[in-house]
C-alpha cells in the first residue's frame, strides 16, 4: 500500500510467465493491436498514435518532451510536487526554457496563475502539468488546464501515471495533446512500461520538427515504424514481450471491470480508509475536494516515529506504506490504494495494523475504533 509499484494480480503474473515468442511473430503483432485498442479504452481516446513505450513512466515523460520541445521553445511547467520538477529538467535538457508556475505541496494547480503565465508568455509552445501528483496525493483540473493550453495555441503534456485506472482520464474529452502513464500504479501491472498517446496537433508538431529528436530510442517517428498500424512492422527494438503479455492482461482486467466501476471502487475504499484514519484521530493533508482516492496523505500523529512505524508495519504485517516527500518528509505518510491493492481487505489490514503499531509506540491516537468506522462507511 505504498505509492507504487502496487500489488500485481495473480492473473497478470501468470501472463508474465507465458512462453516468450518473437517480437515480430504474427501472434505477437496481433497482441500489439489488442494492447493499442485496450489503451484507447483506458485513456478514452481515438488517437492513432497510442502505444506502450518499452520503459518506465519516466521514459514516457521523456518521450513527450523530446518529441515536442525543441531548442529555444518556451514551456510553462506547473509544479505542486516532485514530478513537476522532473518536467522542468526535461524541458531544459531539450534546450527549452521552463517558465515555472508553482503551488504549495498539497495544493492543486492554480488555474489563475497558469492564465497569468500565458499572458506573460503568449508564445509559450507547451503547457506541462501532472494530473495526479503522487508525491502529495493531489488531483488537479486537467480539463481546465488542457482548455487553457488550446486557447493559447499551446500543446498540453499531461502526466497521468497515477491517474489511469484510478480516476477519470479522458484524453479526447479534455482535448489533451500528449499524455503519458505507467503500468505500476493503478493498472497494477509490473513496472517498466509507459503507455503514451499523442493527439492530432501533437502528431503534426512532431512531423513538422526542424531538428531531429535528440533521443533515438524515444523518437516517435521511428517507434511508429514498429507500433504503427498500417505499414509492415519493422524492427526498432526488441519489445519486452513478457511485460507486454502482462500489460495486455492488466488492461483486459480493467476493461472487464469497466472504467466507471474501477473509479468507484477506488472512491469507496478511499472513503472507508479516511473514515478509519479520522476515527483514530489522524488528519488528512489534502482538502477533500482535491484528494486522490488512490493515494492518501495522512499527517503523522503526535508521538509517532515515522521510520519506526513504517519499519514495524513492514516487519510485523508485511505492509508497506510510503514516506512523505520534500516539504512533507517526516510529516506525512502516503497510503496507496492502487489497482489490485485497492480492496476492503487491505483497508481493514492497514487500519488495524496502524492502530496496533501506533498504540504500541505510545502515539496519541484513539485506539480500537478505526476498523468499525471504516466498516460503517461501507
Ligand atoms: C511513478 C510516477 C512517475 C514515474 O514513473 P516510473 O515508472 O517510476 O518511471 C511519473 N509521474 C508520476 C506522477 C508518478 O507517480
């Protein structure tokens, strides 16, 4: 129950262990087509250029930046946690200038500040932001931000690594231009793959580039030769065949459950977890309106030793929860309810284990009431 990788279901692990076939085998090519169509479902898009990059979420991030940012470009980057900082790094390594719009950690991106940034930098080429900030448990308004980018003739780059499968990601409804995600958060697949999707405006920008993309591996024009639909597939790199079996299975599971049902499941267990934590006397870091159901930031109670509590949860209950990051280090825990790990069983385990460990260490909590409060929430 940390901030990822989340628990991988036995079905996905079984798929991972199937015999490895060639990456140009007709059977595998058929599987690639199915993965693309399942990604269209998960991302809610018809974008033709939708495919899994053969590397983790960070590579999906980099794929978006290296393909869309050229030397001299101005990029407005929103930062309200760890991952906005990495976007800045990417812009600068592409030779662009990052204009930072900063919000406090634990707060969503302030739309008015982004508007003001566009007024100050009307020729900005890209707006980049994180939809679900895993470092703080905050959700920002992706639809409004994508609209703002479109209104200002800029492309949007959206990080949905933690969102997909946990909350609504609606690429076509938002009008998002370039979106990347990851397999190891709410998709509950093994880490190491990054689904990406580029809309028509982003594809046009890639086709009209004047400089070659500085990364050979992440150059979408080359990757398309392998993943593209119509032409004969050409060798670009050897796809991680078994990891693709696993991704296929996890996307199939999401489709079988249904997107809305998956979002509802995350919300239901989140509500129960919060009811239990609050009954225990703990408080949440993020305002209710902006909380991510899949990543719960809770303030440490008085008298709790951050590292000792997490170590006891791990050794006594095999339960992992995440430490706070940056401004929240040592002050908050990050409790994940992602994908396959988002279950009543885990909510009850987490609350009873926390109650036990905190009580044993003499922290100030209301002992013995959390599980009942969670069950009442169900
Ligand atoms: C986890 C995460 C990433 C990076 O994904 P990796 O698979 O660790 O490379 C990027 N952005 C967000 C918001 C994340 O939560």
